[in-house]
C-alpha cells in the first residue's frame, strides 16, 4: 500500500450515500491509495467488502425538525462529531476529504476544512442536499450526477464537475447489454421496486391498474413486485382475486439479473435507482416519493423524463386509471419502450467511479505532506 497520506471519505449511513463512497474507495484502493471512512454511529460502513478501509464513527445529528429541542439536540451531536473528527484528522493527516452527503458528513468535512484539507463533495441528486449545501462554499470541487443541479449555489457552479453516480459492479456490467423491446403481442416483463420508504402506494395502485387492463393486455404482463413485508399478503390476495400471477418479494437480491431482461420498471426515483436504470439502459415509470427532502426525487425523475428516458407520475397522478392507460399504450406500441431505453442509456456514466477517483487524485496532492491542525 502506498505511503501517501490517506484520503478520507465521509457519508451518511444510507445506501444512497454509502454506495458511491464504497465505489470510490474500491477505485482508489486499486490505485494504491490509502482510504479511511468516517460515518456516524448508525452508518452501515462497507462491511467486510473492503477490509483495508479503516472505519471511524462519530456523533452526528440533523438540524431539521419542528421542535427546537430536536434542533438543539442535533446541533449538540454535530458539535460532538466535529471535535471527534478533529482528533481523527490530527492522527490520520489526510490529503483530501470527500463528502457524500447526509448529516454524518458535516462534522468531518467542517473539521477538514478548518484543518486546510482540500474538500471534494459528491452530490447524487438533481437537487443539492442540505448537508452538501452547508459545505458547498468550502469545497474545492463538487462532483455531480446530473447536468443541472438545483440549489447549487451560483458561486459554486464553476467548481462543479459532472462525474455521474457509481453503481454496483454487477449492474455496471450491464453497460453493454442490449435492450430488446417486447414483440408485438408478446410478453412484457415488468419490475416494480418500491424502496424502503413510501412503497405502499405502489402496492395499492398497481394491482388495481392491472385489474383495469383488458384481458389480452393483462395476459401479456409478467410481473415481479417488491412489497413491504406487512403488505405481501394483501397484495397477493388482490392479484389472486383477479386471477393474475405475480412474483412478490420484500427484497430482490438479484437486481442485476432482473434488470438484464426487464422491459419496464416502475419505481421511486432515488439517486441510486435512477443511476442503475441509466447504467442498464432501461425505461421506467417513476413515482417520486413526495416526502423526500427538498423534493429531490421529483427533480431526479423530471431529469429522466426531459431526456425521454422515463415517464413521471406524481403520487397525485398515480391512479389505477392513469397507470392502466399508460401500460395499455406501451403494450400497444412497444417502440416507445425501446426509444426510452436508448435515452436512459445515453444518460449513463459507466466510468463514474473512475471519474470520481481521477478528480479525487487531482486534488489530493494539494495537501501532500501537510499536517492537519
């Protein structure tokens, strides 16, 4: 392993923040760089996938909330995290700090800024997250995943670099897969992914929409649907009632294999989902989660729709009648799916992890040999 100073990565504990951090860590390790991760005490970390990466956990808390007591508690935890991060920096002396968003990244990035360590932010969404907005003025570069990023301060736009959002290796391997649209009158493979938040509307609307399809169209659908565990039996009963066979699971561990042959996906529009659709070159109907912070899922979905890669249905628009009409239209004219698949592929950045690693290495030498204050 190189004797260079380590590159410090910091991220909130959710997969949307943690996966791109893990992808960058893997790319940097292959280049002989040392990497360490700082997250909060709830952070997932990289598990045993990257044992070379030392993980340190610090306190962190959100500044949001309706009650003043919640905000004060969050501020106190951020202050605790900041002082712990300073101690980590004094010992590690990193050459660069890379923040992936989430409030867990704020203490470490502020401590790095005060120690004169260069900062790189990675913003996964089409609207800059609150944690990254707090840090944007201090960042040397901001890596983005969309051509246009809302809430990006005007003063920071010149420092933004489009790198894309890394996806899991198995899904990145689909970059050269060929999309084959359903044959006229043939089966349409439909995959429904709800994510961990707010998936219940998909479980309620999709069975009702399929019931409204004509018998011929319904017979052409091959459906695999993710449901919350507590909703599985209710959804299964809805499909049994209309005599429709569907594969229902609370989680699909084989997403790459499913994306390889799916014709259409119905999903939320979180950053990771959008990046995976782009990487695989698959069309989608996107239903943004309306309670997402700063409505970033709607911005992600609109960016896909503007390019012709997806159809957006807000939760208000996502009715059984509207969805049935959309599915009937796509079954009648599968070329729409092929066109959207090509548009989705055109938005992908299959080398996102390497682009991000290049950007990190271009900044890391700026602090070579410097000690954190």
